[in-house]
């Protein structure tokens, strides 16, 4: 265990004892496992990590302790694309932002001093006292971009993704029908909704268009990669 982690371990032991909590050794075992993780971990994932080490706890007990860690400032609770609460270490005097892949769920941490300076300057210019902030950028990671084909059916595009229409399946009749809706070859559209009940929704310029799943499968698109500033 790292020196900093040993300090946290000792601090939490004092907190557990001061709160009069039971099962202190079990709680400390969960804390130790959490401190050894470097990912944004869910309760279920931490439960599996502990099980692999021969320590089996109900998931509800792990959730209880993760919330305690967050309550006392030793962890941060985050919620990303999968809607599961995830927890990361809360390092004092340290800040980072996130890149989140909507396809595979990968979470990448980054720190950019230029972004931090711009945010601070923006707050000052508006006479606003910034206490805390976060930036989460959703998109597709390099692995998912490499793995996917250059041309995909529209139904495989992710919400927020900008794509260009390159072709159609289903013959000239289907193409005429889609063209009449404003979905022409070379048109650029943004995917608003591509999963869940109801139609798939795309935006073409300032118009939102609802498409059935079967129709959306017949539209072939390619991802528009943002090369601004490169």
C-alpha cells in the first residue's frame, strides 16, 4: 500500500471508530481494495475484485461503504454513460477532467492547464467565484474508431455523433423517400437518439427527423472526424 494510502487507511479507521460503526475490519478491507484500484469503479466491480481475493461481501454493504468514502471526502461519486454510480479516488489539491467513450465505456483522465486557465478567466470576467467544476467530454475512443468500419448503418451511430450520408439500401424507391425527408447523399446529420423505445431521431440543420429502426438501417453513413485545430 502506498504511503498516501496508508495515511487514508489510518484516517478512516479513526473515523469508523469515532462513528461507532460495526464490522470495522471488513470496512477497512473494502477501503484497501478501493485504494488499490486506479479505475472508476462501480460497487459491482469492486465486489468482484474482493471476491477474487477471497473476501465476499453483499453488494449492498459495498455500496454503503463507497458512499461513506465519498461522504468523508476520500472518494468522488460519478455517473457516466452506463448510469451506474462509479467512484474514483479524491486526491487533495489535484484536479482532472474526463473523456468518456459512449461505445465501450472507457474513461480517460486528462489535465490541460490552458483549459483550466480559460475557465478561471471566464469566471473572473463574469465576476463569478468558482468553487469547483468538472468537464466530461463524450465521444468515441481511438480503439472504437479503429475497430468500426468506415461505412456503417445509421442505427450503429452513437447519440451526439455527426455523420455524413454516403448511400442507401433498398433501391431507388427508398432513396427517393429518404431524399424527400431531407436526407440526401452527402448530407451531414447529428444523431440525437439512437437507442431505447421509439424512433431514431437525427437533426439535419435545424430540422429533427424521426426514423423507424428498419428505415434507419438502410441509411449508410460515415463518421465526421473533428479535425479543428489540427
